C-alpha cells in the first residue's frame, strides 16, 4: 500500500483479494482519502490496510470452504512473480544497456516513489510522480520514456501486463530549432574561450560529437587517425560512430595535456555543476553571438555546423549520418560505415 498526494488530497493505492465463487480475484484499488494532512492520511491508510487484509483473508478462506462443500477443485492462487524496484536496473541490464541518463532518472524514481515492488506502481502513481518531477514538457517526456523503457524490459520478469507509464500521453513540446555557427563565429568563440572549452569546441567542430561525448571522449577511443565512440544518447542501440580525424584536429589533440583516461581529463567535468552549465553561454555572450530567427545557439550548434559543412563539401549524406550517429529505424542499413566517403571530412576547410 502507498499514499500519494494528487491535487489537493492524498490517495491510497493498495491490492485486495475478492472471492468470485471458488476463484479469487486480485484487484488494484485507488481510494481518495479526502485529506491534505499527511498524518491523517497515514492513519486512514493503516485502517484501509487492515480492512483489506481481513477481507482478503476471509475471501481466501471462504473460497476454500465453498469448494470443499460443493466438491469443486480448490484452485491455489499462485503468488505473482515480483521484482523489487531496487533490483530493476540489475535485471534490466541483462536484456539491454541502460544509458547514464536513464540510470539517473531511475535512481531518483527508486528513492522517491515510496513502494518496494514494480507491481505496486499504478498508472495513477506513475502520473503523479511525473507531474511532481517532470517540470516542462520535454523533461516530462524524457523521464517518462526512460522509466517506461526499464519497465518494458521487465514485464515478463515482474508478471506485469504493461508498464504503468505506457498509457501516459507525452506532453506537447514547443521546440526551438538550433542554427549552425558560421566560420567567423567559430573563430570568435576560439578567441574568447579558455580551456577546456577551447579544445572542446574544436573537437565538436571537426567531429559533430555532442557536448557530453566530447567531455567523456577517452584516449583509448582514438586509434591512429580514427575516433571510435559509442555516443551516450544512443548507447542502448549499441551503434558506434567511426569518425576520421581531421589534420587540424590531430594537431589540437597532440597539444592537449594527458591526465587520466579522458582526452579532456586535465580539467574538471561536472555537468551538474551550475557554473559548468552556464559556461558556454557566457562564452557566446563574450563573443557577441546570439540566436535569432534562424534558431537558438548552444554547444549543440557545433554539431549542426559540422553537418552543414559536410553537406556543403558534398560528402554523401549516408556517410554523414553514420558519422554523427543519427538513429533511423527504417534506414538501419546505412550504419555500415562507408569509410571511404567518411574520410572526406579530413579535407574539410578549417
């Protein structure tokens, strides 16, 4: 049993067994407690729990007595297979790789949902949780997608008919497009950027890697004149990107001090630190670069810039798609990298 505050009042969620002839039926029940006082809600929850336990016991005993009196076969109610929320990640990773973002969302869900087993999470409780932590439309949808993905991996293990997040509709998102940087803007960024941002910008300019992949790029992922990277955003698909290294980027990498396994390991990387999250925006302000009708500007604009430069240079689109790792279910065959075409990025102008 669990209580959740939805709107003004607390609600109780619990399971109760009911007798239907000689059979037992398991019902999930939601009941409004009509109070906004958490202490009163807990008292009412305890009362409901006691009643549900007594009703379930009477139902089971009554079903057995009726079956004996009528000569019917007593059907034993087999206990459901249950998976603890705390064990969900370990069991889900037997079937798929969970990305860092999905793991982060699940760990918070594990701490705050307030129940022990997956089958105790009702659709109402799932929606209440999303409304509490989801915030804006995009964040709401991202959290829903991450948690729904874990549940769907464990439907058979937990004996669930569907994920409690399955029928929750995604929120509408008013997306703002991003525009690429011009070559002049790129040079203005380099003029004002300090490390590690200066090196990070150059890596993204010549590879199209996202910010997280730039800062987590490892020396072991660089072999000769190639970068072989499993992007964090698409790690669950196990699709590596293979990126030829531009000569100008090779010179940048040679001048980066080596410390640890990460290419930018000489500098601290903490994306949760508010100062780090604001740093690139401050760089754009100092460089006098703003968004406009063409779209907003951010670190990911360097990825747009890379793709635009590849298009302008006539590099085949399927080669570019393989380099940047765009996922397209109906074009999976394009992910067998055309290395000959991909190496054309080594001829891009600086």
